[in-house]
C-alpha cells in the first residue's frame, strides 16, 4: 500500500525534524560512550588516567545518552507524528515542542556532565542527577503538548491502538519521574525502600514509557506498509490495558534473594507471567511484519521478535531457580540490550525509515547507506547480545564454584567481552551511516528545485491505524 504525504506532514515538520536529529546525535554519542565502557570492561587500563572516563561514570553517561537522548527524542518525534496524522490535522502548539526539545536536550547534556563529574545516582535507567530532573520534567511536558492536543482534539471519535500507546507514553514519564524524584531525591526513603523504588522505576520506564513509544509506531507502520487490516485487532485493547495495569508490577524481579518482603518478588513472578498475555497479543496483531517487505518491516520484525524474546526472558528469570544462574552476570546486560536496542530501537528505526520521506517530502538520499545500516545493525546486535549471553554462561558456571578465583572468571570471560566491544563498534558504524543519510535527506528540503517525492494521499489513508 502506497502511503503519501498528508497536509499535516509539511506543516508539522520543524519540531519533528529537530527531535529526530537530536535523537540521532545522541544515538551516536551514546555509541561512542558505550564503546569506551565496553572496552574498559575487558581492558581496565583504557583511558583510566581520567576520572571522568572511568567505567562507572562512562557507562552511566552512555545509558543516560541512549535512554533520555536517543529513545526519548526519537520516540517523542514519531509519536507526535503518528498522533498528528491520525488526528487529521497539523500539530498544534508546535512552539511548545520546539522550546521543550531545546530544554530537554540541555537537561540531558547537564545530566551527562553531572555524571562525568561524579554526580551519578547509581540507579538503573535513572542516572539523571536530581538537579536536572525537574527541568527535564517540564521540558517533556512542553514537548507532549502537541501530542495531547492532537489526541484530545481528534476529528474522529474512533481511536486506534497506536493512539492509545502514544498517549500513554506521553502521560507516563512525568508520572514515573515525579514519583521517583520525590522518593529518591527530594524526600528520599530509607533503607530497603530505595532499591524497591529504583527497581520499580527501572522496570516501569521500560514497560510503561519506552515500550509504548515503540508500539505506537509499530501499530501505525505495519498496517500502512502491508496494506492489510491487523489480524485479531479486537484483542488489541486487552493487550494495551494488560500492559498498563501489570507492567509496573514487574520491577521486583530485580530483587530476588534481596532483603525485601517476599511478596514483592512473588508479585513480580505473577506479573511477568501475566505480561506475556500482552506480548502475545502484540505479536499476533503485528505478525504481518514477518511477511517481508521493505526496510521498515525488516526492523519492525526484528523489534517484535526481540520484544517476545525479552518478555519470555523476563518471565523466566523472575523465578528463583533460573535467577540463581543469571543474577549478577552479563545476562542482565544482555536483557537490557534486547529490550532497549533490539526491540525498542529497532522499531523506532522502522518508524524513521517510514516517516522521514513523508515528513520531508523527499526520498532517502542514499540506498547504499540504508543497506549498510541494516546489515551492520543486525550483525552488531548478533555480536553484542550473543557475546554477552556467552559471557554470562561462563560467569554463571564459575560463580557457583567457590574454589574459582574471581580473577579467573574475569580472564575466562575476556574473549566474549572483546566480542561485545566489536559488536558495539559495528553498531556505532551503523548509526553513523543512518545519521549521515538523515542529514543529507533533510538538506534536500532546502533544494526547492527538486520535485516532491510524494503526492496527495488517498481518501482512505488517514483513517488507517
């Protein structure tokens, strides 16, 4: 099915291009920081002379740049684009989004500088120092204004799954971050409550914020590209509400064996199992992505497969018998890469390849760069995740043997950590190819002599989720 330009695309271009370009810059920056941290994991002497480049600080900075720089900017851009298209009119309040984007990225920059100078929080997925969180909270709210106006002022009473997930993502981060800020920074709770709150935030940030961003894009792009109605679409609402009600209850899986009330990890076991219902519905609805097609569907298929694998891994590792072999190993890092990169990032890549020609009105400049990005991304993810899993197998076997010195464990995982570093280097090259292609493509907007690649849409197009 051929999807063309709608009147809202060109009229809403400025904030979307700014968000996407910011996100891609942070993707490359996080790749550089992540590669340094990965090399330090097997070669601790690398850049060890500078305190701001030590492993703890650089890995926290890389995670902050990836989550709040890349995923947040890109997720917001594509969600606003989807909500605007389905509203049937140009985005309103675009100035709010532009100003919010500037302050959001200033906040991310301040957070990374703070982490590098020793103000890291130590909480997973919440490396933001407390003094930038309120700035970013209000900046996020400003960026979300056009999306919420598009949702509340839509021209049709009927709504689609992509709108549900998009609106949820816009609402959830302010709620999650405000609670975490109060309980961990403004009026910090004491003792064992801190890891409980931190674990809740880390899991909820994935299930209730980042995953809805990716699913908003997937539920819009897959039927557009395939030209088919989503199968079993009547179950989509059940999958959405299952995620909303259960997703935030799975954080206790990180606390197995810890000094916490037994009901917290037990609740996580049940919640992870229930969340599989949501995952199966999503894969059932979007299985058309596995039928082949262009680059957008390839990334969607990768993202959906990783989403299913990640959910199964979360459910399995929430049991004590499995966690005995995976806790405190590189398997946890592998799970994060499956969720944040192979799943969320891959689906956002698919959304970028579909949306950018419609936002700019121009085709992608370089097909070879697209092919290079696809090839290097798949190869890099295979190397990175595969190496981390194999390193965790070695760790698991030897950590359970009290007679094995820790130095031997580090030496035996060395080769697999080198493989992970190679994977990160390959992914960095892939992301550089995407950034260059995107930059050259948006430069074509200034070339007014070049005719538009896309024409007016068909009458039915804006009504398809």
